[in-house]
């Protein structure tokens, strides 16, 4: 049922290149918002100056635009809760931290890193939980003054309630975390810089987020955030509500390990460079934890939006399968309107992808062969090698293809084929009949007979339908290439 009050957020950090796991999270939030007629807030979590970069920020915006995942509030769009970059909201976080301290929901912690490490090691050795042990929870003024005389610079810790926290995860059902497993945690560094643990819930509260859909790796932080949401409500920050949470399953790579930014196949840029359609890529990524129905893997984004319910997301890890991703993309290429396919391929028929001179490109020839290419491409970048024979003065020299096709007797076959092609009407059916007849004279079936002809004309053993290709290439250029191959074989 549609609910226009739904407000979700996609809030990446601008570090490195966008990866497919991040895109899957953005997609599910976008589909959820669009399904309910709600609002998608695009927020940039850039409080870590050491890791964040302007280049990565621009890449995030570009990726969302390319994917067609439009947002209702955020950078370039604005909205009632601007600004949407956390680096521009620091005074706000400082004020909230002060209010939490004054209300007793947070306290100053003077423990040094060495002391914390020592106590954690002791807890592990004794088989106890190794989180913060509350040493500074109830410090008196005298002890605080002594620590400050020693030059210790405190962090701010949030005071977790001494009771279990239970919530219903939209993907995983009811979950309970006990106090010993969710200790007090830092929300402000010693230098005054706010941590993710503070700024993320504060922004959710102020931006009135109703649902948080995010990766499973953040599940352990959820009870901490729920406690903070409640504290924020008490001090009058936000509208007093706690979002519903849904934790999306891990995306797994090779060796059943979580797909990381270091995995080559995780980079969104790779798929753009190879010429994946955004519809194909998004269709596949949506299958990593969700499906439209048990027997339908192929669908449009409109169909996904109409059907998407986060409660249908599977909690089990989803394995990224590049071959299936390619197969889904190939299906979407075949679904394109012919003109849309021609237009989509255009970048790969121009520099720097094309290996022919600009003036050699023939639009009419391209449009003639496009229908034959559309049924065979996996990704759009495949088009360059498939049609280059039309626009090069000579076909590419592929040694492996030559060695495979040019066997003993290939010269005799080519001479026969050349003679029959020269006499044939210049259409695909007649050209096929000519090569079939040449093969019969040499005791060869069509597959064996056409291989030397294909390599002579296109340079490769694999490509688009041969006889349609010869028809488009033309009589003069086809026969000239066969002659050049015969001369090479004779030499």
C-alpha cells in the first residue's frame, strides 16, 4: 500500500569509486521510496576529511545520474533539511552533543588508548565481552579535574541504557541485543570532531527518516542508534520517532567472501566502461536478495517499483555472478528498440574506442548491420570488434583466427568460393548458396567451408552472421579481401 509519508535515505561516504554493493543499497532505497510515492533523501557522509575526496563526491553524483536513481532531496536538488553534506553541518552536531551531555545521555571519557586496550585484552582472556567497561561513567568532579591536570583530552561517550533493546528488522524479524553486548560508545573525538555514530542518527532524526535500509554489516550498530534516537527525542531533536530498520544481505564474491572494493568486479566504473545498460545492471543487482517472482528474472525498473516490498528481501547472503549479470544485460540489449540500440552503441563506434579513421565510418552500413549485432552482443563495447571490418581498409590480423581457419587446402577452397561469389547475386541467401556449393566441391560442410571466407573478410573466426556481413560490405571489397588472402597463402 502506498504511503507518501515514507522517507528513506541513501547516505554514502565519498571514498574511492562507487561499487556494486553500494548501488544495490541505493537501488533498494530508491525502489522502496518510489513504490510508496515517498521521498528519497540523498545525503553525503563526508565527516572523515582524511578519507573523503571531492573527486569521489562527484563520482557519486555522476553514478546516481547515470543509473537513473533520481533523488527528491539532496545535493543539486536542495530541500527543507539542507545542507545535505555532513561536512557543512558541524555546528549542528556540536550543539546536539552539548545537549546530550547536559541531559546526562552522554559523558566525558578520559581513558587512554593504552588503558582501553589493556582492559579489552583482560576481558577477552577472562571470557567476558570486550567492549567499553564504563570506567568513566560516574566520574566525580575531583577525578575529572585530576585527569585534566594530567593533560588527558576526553572523548564524548553515549550512555547506553542498562536494559535489552528489541526491534523488528524488516528483513530478519525480531532481534534483541542485551546490554553487555552493546556497551557505551564514542560519539565525539577528543579533538571535537563528531563521529559517524552521532551524525548519522542526528541527521536521520532531523530529516524525519522513517525507514533505514542498509547493509547487514551495520546491523550491530542498530541498537546503539535506537537508543540515541530515543535520547534525541527526549532533548527535542527531530520529530521524536525511531525509523524502522531493514538490513540487506551481504553481496558475496569469489570464495564466498564478502564483495569488497578491492574486488575488480565490484567497481561500477567497470560496468560503465564495458557498456552495460543501466537497466540490465540494475535488474541484475535487484536479484541480489530480491526477486519479482520465482520464475521471472528479467524485468524493467517500472515493474520492480510496482512490486518492491522490503519484506520480500531474503536475509541470506547473495552471490555476485558475473556471467548471470552479463546474461541479464544481453537480454536487455535485445529488448531495446532498434533505434535505441543504434544510439546506445554510438560511443563505441567513435574515438577512442574505434580503431578506424573517423571519415571511414559509414552510418548506412552501421544501421544495416545493427539488427544482426543486436541479437549477439553481451555488452555494448562488443560492437567495436564486431563491425570494424566494415570501416577498416583491411581486416584486423588475428593470428589465432588465421591458424584455426587456414588449414591445408584452404587456398583451393577460397579460389572456388571466390569464383562462385563473383558470379552470385549480391544478397545473403545467394552468397550463402555460393559458399555451400564451394564447400560441396571440396567435401566440406558449411561450417568448415565458411571459416576461411570469414577470416579472409573479417579477420576473425567469430563474428556477426557472415553472409549478411558480406552483403553489407559489398562485392568489390569482399572479393578484394579474398584475393589478398589468397596472395598471402600463396606467399
